[in-house]
C-alpha cells in the first residue's frame, strides 16, 4: 500500500524563482506542494484549537525578513504556525540570522570565526573604537540583502551609528588574494553541503553578490574539509536547517560573513549545475514522516524548474491585496552614511534605477561612487554612469538602492524614483506632494 503524499506548505509572500522551484521539486518527488501566500492563508483559533487554511503537514519558511516592511509581523505569523506544524527554518532562527549582529554573536559563541566587528549605539563609542580598525574598513547596516547597506569606508569618512532608521556597524575588510575581490558561497541543507561557488566582484565593485553583476565558479568538489565544517557549524550555530553561508579567506584563514536563511540559488545553479530545491523539499517531506527516493533527489538536483507551479493560488481581488499607493510626487527621506535629508521625489516607472542629485548625494554621505558599465537599456543614456548606495524611505518603507548620480540643479526634483523603489507601489498620477515647488518647471 502506497503511503499518502505529504502536503508541504511553502510559506512565501514574494514571487521568487526559488519558491517556485521548491514547490515544483515537492511535486516531482511525488508529494503535494501548497504555496502559502497572503492571498490564500487563514489562521484561526477555535474551540477545536489551531486551524490553518489551507492545511499542510509541514512548512518550509521562505519569508524574507530582511526586506519585509514589518519583519516582526512576518516572524510572528510564522511562529504561530510553528507552534502546531513542523517547519523547516524555524522563524526564530531565521530572524536571528537576518540580524547580522545577533547572528555574529551566535557564531562567536559557537567558536565560528568572523571578522572583527563593532556595533556602537552612540557617536562617542563609535569614535572611540574606530581607530582600532584598519584605514579602510566596512560599514554595514545590521539588516540588509543583496549587498545593500554595505559600504567600504576609510577613517576620513564621517559616520554616524545609524543609516536612516537602521543601526550600522563596523567590520574589518578582509583582503583577498587576486586582482578581483572574491568570497565563497556554500549552500547547506540538513547538515550537508549541496553546492559551493566562488563569487567574484564585477569591475569597479568590491561586493561579490551575483545580483550586482558578480561572476561565479564551481568549487563544490574541491571545497576544503575545513571550510565544509565551518559552513555546517555556522548553519547550526544560528539554528537553521538550510542556509547560504558566505565566507571569505584572509591571511589568517576563513571567516564567516553571513548566514542567509533565504539565500537565492540561481547563481549557485549557474555555477555548479546543482539546485538545493529538491534537498529542501526532501528535508520537509521527511520531517513530516514522508519518504523520498534518494536517487530521485539526486537526479532533480541537476535541474532548476522555476516555472509557475501547479499549486500557485488564484489571486483574489480583496482590498487587502492591493499595493499601497503613492503620488506622482512624494516626500522622501534619503539616508547615507553621514546624514539623513528629506526631499521631494518624482515617480517615473519608465526608469529602472532611481536618480539622485549629486549635491543631495554628497549631503547625506551616499557612496562610495562607482561606475556602472552595464549596457544601456531603454532608460539609460550612457554606458558608464556613476552610481551610489542610498537608503530611500517612502510611505513607511525603507530600501537600499543603487542610484545614478547626476547634476539635477536645473531640475525641479532632486530625486527621480525608479522601479527599484516603486515596484511594490501603485502610482496615483493625480496626487502630488505640495511643498511649495514651482510646478510650472518641467523635467
């Protein structure tokens, strides 16, 4: 008699290729995927106890706390489910890993090597500890993703303890061999390494993120035993079942930079030909008491099926599903490493990237300035444009974006907001922010 298939819920409020791949892997392993999204999930407490609709036997937690508008709400919702259903990547562990200082403390407590790090809550302690770091070091927000919220600075740069509303900390810059900066991404699932790759920074960039144009190289079969052990210990130290562990090799050995609970794996698949999706799916199925064919899992590793899953819920049209609305012009809070300024920005969804006036960028300490060598798209006019990291706060949200720097002294607005800021908003072109601006002037 064949055992009943396990119903595996993939808890993900974002439309990522990784969530799709995991849903498809569950189905390919002979079990039933259920994509748990805002449009279809209901949690109830009744006389009969806890009720989850649609009900599942086990949950894979893929909530992105590092980019969530209300991360405490997301973590709390996942925790409610975790009280009654087994869950892969417990929300407490995911929240710990998403906070770089909390994760660093867990790593140090477990004896996992990390670069020298200091978080100062006030300007006095920050000034006192900063001379202990190398002339060139790293300044990071405690929560960030895709390399956002990380700057390479030197002692001449003025810093505060916060970037916008986010705490920020100092970290030693680990120098690597070779002309291009590189680090190592190791993907761990259930205390085993699924794949590993070197990530090399793009030209004129020091961060190695694939999302920032970095290139990759497969090192799965040549991973040193010591690094394998460090990556698995780091994952266990923060309590995760699966994670992308980022490491860097310095003169004194390997250091862990980050343990990512929802690490993307498209870059890993491109480098290694290995997808963690079937391993994550198999872990969840077995945790719920189901069984999987190990040979089938191994075979599925060689594919990355990120097509739309059969389990995708039908989107409803309730008002709660509507994206928040901003006007054609809005008051925006812009933050860099030294200051925060309010400005009025104009929405332009025809542009992929936000554009910022050079004087405003300098006033908030946005940077460092680097050059974008990407090919021009429909909204780009040159092949080499100066860009900076800047934190943009709008309508109660904050995100770090790569903004193009330009002289906008003759323009009405110091900011043009692109899709990198506006993707999650609806634009009401009839609404504007009245701040005494001469509306007769044109862009």
